[in-house]
C-alpha cells in the first residue's frame, strides 16, 4: 500500500513535510522504498480532490488487487501522530483480511 502525502503548496504550508517525515521514520524507509514486510511505501501525490482547506492530507492507496478493485482512502487535517495511527489501523485491517 502506498501512503501518499499531498505535496501542493497549501499542504506544504501546513507542514506536509513533517507528515512525510513521521511516516518515513515510523516505517523505517526512504521515500518510494517498500517496508521489509512489503506492505507500505511512502510517496507524494499532488492535489487530492481539491481539499486544500483541509490540509495537510494523505491518501492510503491499496493496490493489493492490482488494477481490479484498487481503492484510495483520503485523510484530511492529519497530524504527525494521526498518520502513524492511520498506518497502524490499516496494517491491522490488512492482516485480518489476509
């Protein structure tokens, strides 16, 4: 799954760099690397649904079913603590499904 941090100006002003840093540190990867368990990667995405008023934002993208059944889940007004919680929740949900 990809954790994509919005990189547009409104999100950057609202500290999206700190959000990305928290994800990278927690997951123990660099941008675009995959975690050892193969579950997560962190990247950047531009303009998530035009929700700049709710910056910063991330999208968690699930491509586990390849191009069939992929899904994007958007999270607005995130903090460094909240993005770690989101990743933990997604990981638990994924492990329970598989």
